């Protein structure tokens, strides 16, 4: 340890982990966006080797001594919060053997790579061969974590993304949503049946869509010296705070999809780019939870991006890139971007139907991890829930059904974060509007500072200094209250 305190030694270890994580993140982005297909096996092996190296570093025997010693040292509140997050990372890592970390990384890479072609081919049986192994390893991980932490296996995986949250909490919140969401969808569709919407006339060239997206990213404050926009099969935000990579996908008959995907991922990116810069190598400077991360993308896409004021602001930009059309009027764009139509695809779902997609996935993955169903049972259960929740028939259509998401190739416990994020975002904007009664007028006039300043002060700059409940309560005056979400949806779609 030399002249370093125990706490300083720990921060040095986590600085090294941050550097390795940087390399892993960029390699993962390249794998999704740029890498030729024949590079997959070599990349998978390299990534697995790096994951094992990082696991060895965080499970080194001396860290326990350093953690215990650091608890007795004089630390300021930020350092104390960082030590709490370091201990959490250390505890999680020490519950999992290196062999499992390597096996999970390799199985995930194989499953994800094969999924790219299997989804296109509607090949559920082919996907199942790799998916069984991914599920087996996920259950093994869940069992090890649950044995030490208590609760169910799914609780243990959920805790990785939503610290402190239990599946019973999610089931209660989502159970309430299921009591009012179908009726709200039906009322909104009835209301919209009497509205006329002018459909934009394509084609819309990919290059023009890209240029529009870049201009809107600039409007939203994205730092192009610290990130970039690319294309992938599944839109995502990756990289590291110092080098944020976002992706979208394009269709020449529909610019709405790519533009809203870009706005969504820019919300993630702004969060990453605005985390506490002086502490970036430490766990306390990370995003608080995936629900909080999703709350940023949904603050941008749903609360801001689909608001009438913002659509009024960007309408001239759309016309500039694609030529003037009646469809690009602000009022028509507002109707277009809030159209309710149950469909197959989660990432293309409208704001009202989206939570039904998430609830379906939560219920299936919880049953998978807790051993109530097997991998072979997924399609039938998917078909049943899609029909019950959205009235959509997916029988035999695996491509647009249970094969549509990349997540289950390596991740369980993440899906609830999407709708939790929507709930947090609604709560944020209710708070901002109380403080800024003229918010919508300011947005329409191009003044987005009230939104960005509030998010930066209350969410972005705080990193993981507070627990999730503390963070949200300090920002809004109360912990998560789903009533704001319901009120937002009713106001937007029925009023």
C-alpha cells in the first residue's frame, strides 16, 4: 500500500477497472456497428479474456483488507458514497467465479452474433440452441447471487440494474398499470379515429435523415468532440463518458423512427457526457441505475421530443432537409408523433403501447429465471400475452415476436428499467413545470435550458452519490410515484 491510504489504493484499482471497461465498451460498440462477421469468434474470445482479467482485479484478496481499513478512515461524504459503491461492486464480483464470467461472455457473444441472421430468417429453433446455454448460465449466476443476498434469482439479477428494487415492487407497479392501460389505449384510439393525419411522403434518403439527426443532436446539446453517431441493427448508446457512441437505424420510407431513436439515445448520451468529470474513474460517478438512465432517454424522447413545443421547434428543420410538405406542419407532426396503434415491435411502439411490451417481457423473463418455464415455452407465452395486452397476433412470427430483442442474448433483469424510466421522467417534468410554468412556451421558442439545467443539477451531476430513492426524492420531493406517469399519459392522449 506504501504511502497510500486504503481508500486511495481502492480508487487506483477502480481507475484501472475503468480503463479496462473503456476498452471493453469500445470493442462492444465496434462489434455491433463496424466489425465484419468473421471477426466475431476472435472478438468474443478477446472480450471474454478481458472480462476475466477485470474479474481477477476486483476479486484480488487484498481488496477486502483495504475495504475494511477504508471504512475507518476520515472520508468526506462523496468519498464515503464512493466507498459504498466500491463495496457493492466488490461483493457482487466475489460471488461469481471467473469461469462463469468467461462462459457467460462467450455464450452471449455466440448467441448475439447468431441472432442477427436467425431473426431475419425467423429461425426460433436455431436461436434456441444458443439461448438454452445463455439461460442456463443466467440461472447459475442468479442462484449464486440469490444465495448470498436472499430473495429470488430474478431479484438478484434485477438488483444489478435497479439496486434495492425487488420483483415484488415491479409486479405491484406493473399490476396497477395493467388495470388502467388497456382502457386508456382504447379511449385514445377512439379519440384519434376522428382526427386526420397527413402521412409524410418519402422516400427519405438515409444521408438526409442522418444530417437531420445530427442537427437535432446539436440542438439537444450533444458534444460531438466526445462522441459520434453510427448505425447498428438495434439502436443503443455505448462507449464511455469520455467517448459516447450512439447508433440508430434508417428506413427510407419513414424518418420518424430514426429521428426519435436518435433523440432517445441522445438523452442517454447527455447523461453520460455530464456525469461528474473529476470522478469518472470511480463507481460514484456512474449512472445511478438503468431506470434512471432510461429516465434520461425518455425525458428527451417522450417528455421533450414528442411535446408540441419541441415539434414546433424542429418542424422547420424537417422541412429544410426533406422539402416542404403539409405533413411537416407542427400540428400534424404532433398528431403523427402521438399516434396510438398497437404493433409487433417494442422499439417502434407508441408511448401508450410501450409499457405493455415491457410488462410482457418482465413477466416472461422472471418466469424463465425463477424456473417456472423453460426456453421452449417462450413463443407460446409471448403469443398469449401479446394478444391479451395488445390484441396483436404473433403466432409463427418469431422475427417480430420473441426474437425481436437483443437483450436476452446476454441480459436478464433489464426490461423493467424502460417503464420505470418513463415513470421517473414524468415525475421530473411535473417538477420542472411547477418551477417553470411557461416551460412549453420556452421550448417552442428554442430555449431548452430550463430542462437541461434542471437535469444537470438534479440528476446528471449527482452520479451515484445517492441511492435511487434519495436521488429522486431530493430532485422531486418524493420517491417514485407512478401517478405522475398516468397523469402525463391521460393529459397527452385524452385532454
